[in-house]
C-alpha cells in the first residue's frame, strides 16, 4: 500500500447485527446474502468501484470468515497492481479487550495504516446499507465548500425523522446541530414538513479526522462512535456541511437508500427489487452491482414427472434454481434452490440451497441456506406453529435459520449473540461491535 490516493475509502463492517438475527448467527451483517446473488457489502463496494475509489479498507470484527472469503473472491484486483486494493483489516490489540470498541475506535486503531496511504480525504462508509451513490458528488461538494467534514443526508418526513438522527442546517446547508430521535425534528429550510436525516456517510479532511480520533480516544466518557460522539463535537468547532442525497433532480437510481439492520427492513428491501419497475433496479447498466460469480447452470422452470408445469410470477431466480411443477410468486430464489411438484412459494426470500418439498406452502418468510423443507410442510401459514420453531419479526416475517432440520428439537435463536452496545442514531454508522459471551 505505497500509493498516495487523493481519497481513501474506509468501510465499517464489524457489526454484530443482532437485530438481523438469526441471519447473523454465523456471519457478519455485511456478509448476509441479498437479492439472490449479492452480499449486502457489495452495494457499498460497488459504489466505491463505480466512483473510481480503488483504495478501500474494510474494517471487520464479528464472525468475519465468510466476509473475508467474499472480499478475496469477489473484490480482489488481480491485475491492477498495488495502487488498487480492497483490504480487510481486523482489530489490532490496542485495547485491553483486543477488539474495536466503537466505530470511531475502529478507525482510530488504524490511524497508522490510513497515514501511510497519504490520502488527503477519507470517506467513512457503512457496509450494511442498500443504495447507489456516486461518491464523487459528495467529495466535489466537500472540496467546493472547503468543508472540514461533509455528512451525506437524506430528506425524510417528520414522522420518519422521529426515529432517526436528524441534522439542523442553515440556508447554506452548513450543519448547526444534530439531534437523535427528536420528538420535534428540525425542519429543512423552506420545507417545514421535511427533515434531513444522517445516512452515516462522512467525508473528512484527513488531518481533521486524525485530530478528532485522537481527542476521542482520550475521552474516557466517550462511546467512541461517529454519530454519537465525533460528529456532535465537530459540528460546534469545525466547518461541517450536509450533502443532500436523492433530490428530485437526481437520476432515479440514486434516490433509493435503505438501512437493512432489521429483519423487516431486510425483507422489505428484497421485495423492493421485484416487479417491472422496482423501487431499486438491479438492471441499471450504467451503475452495475458487482458480485462473486459462482459457476452454476441457468435457472430452469419445467414440468414435473406428471406434466404439472412450473410457474414463476414477479420473482428473481438466480442461476442453478429449478422450479419443477411448483409455483413461485413475488419471491427471490438464490443459487441452487429447488421448488418441487405442487409446492407454493409466495412473498419469500430463499437463500442458497433451500429445498422446498412436494406440496409444501412457504410464504412471507426468509429461509437461510441449506434448509430442506419436507413434503407437505407449511411455513408462514400457522403463526402459533411457526412461533414454536422459528423467529418471527414484528411484522410477521418468519425466519428459518441456516441448516435448520425439521423434526428435531431446535431453536433458531439459541446462538443469538448477546451484545453490549450503546445505540446511536439509526441513520448513522453505529454498529454493535462488542460480542459478549452467550447468556446461559
């Protein structure tokens, strides 16, 4: 890493993601599969790649094996030389715990690594949001306004603002205050019915970032979080501006942003991919989402041995899927999924290798990898029956954990991590970074 990039991208990808359990039982949240053939982190990394930011550090911590493997297989630049890299950076042993203790601490532990790149600007990103953004736009505004820090924000309704971190800006979009989950959110200038919520995307002058991180590390009262600690301090002492994402003048593909930190948010974001004019279009050729290409035959929709035709409606099918005499409607099927004769899959997200047996009914659910559903089974039909076996979200999405075996006494949530965390605003970079022993 002896290059001197103008801009270095740092992606925070160490969160436990307890609210996304049991999908995060065995993997980090950024490594959770999404949209049939992607990982959540692919969207942030694709934004970096398409924006020409080719020097990227990914700070990892919680159960990072699958994430590290994915970065090596999907995001290595084998012919680009030392000037381009996507590098996973686990914690250094600089704290008594030997781990990152917050988002700011994660970057602080790697100040020496950041310094060696010689970058003049550092853009700090989250690895668990679904969106497209040209980071050059926010960087250009950052330089034009001579800002010390620029925070990307998105216009939201006053109702939504009450559950987010909201910034108060003046007529020049300079941030004057930040409030978390306000009962009376600050209004946007000229738009009394709208607020600006933080997206957790920050552009720093490198020297300003270093100074702020060192000061934060010396503060025993700090939670070492960007949104909770660093930004409120900097707002009152430095030139901190807001960049507004998703304006009406923006290309349609650059108006969508979702934090998929809960099961309901994850499920809904998957459903946003469906129909002929989806809310988030995976087919935008001028801003493709990169992914790991795995060899698999084409998806197949065919009749079963009795001549019953397979049928697929408003769905996404990855390579290797076979629908033989079953019905799939408004669902997302990942690599190697099998839907057998007479089975019905509706409003569902099925990850790699799921097998749906003959005559089964599967609906309004997320089923993790390699689950074999017996013939005649139902999921998403009888809530009481499902609640005895699986996790159910607040909106009723049933989640079947990875490798669940029907007919055995199991608890999908048994391995859910107990997390010590201090919440920051939901629209920021906060991750639950401290994994604690499981309660007995």
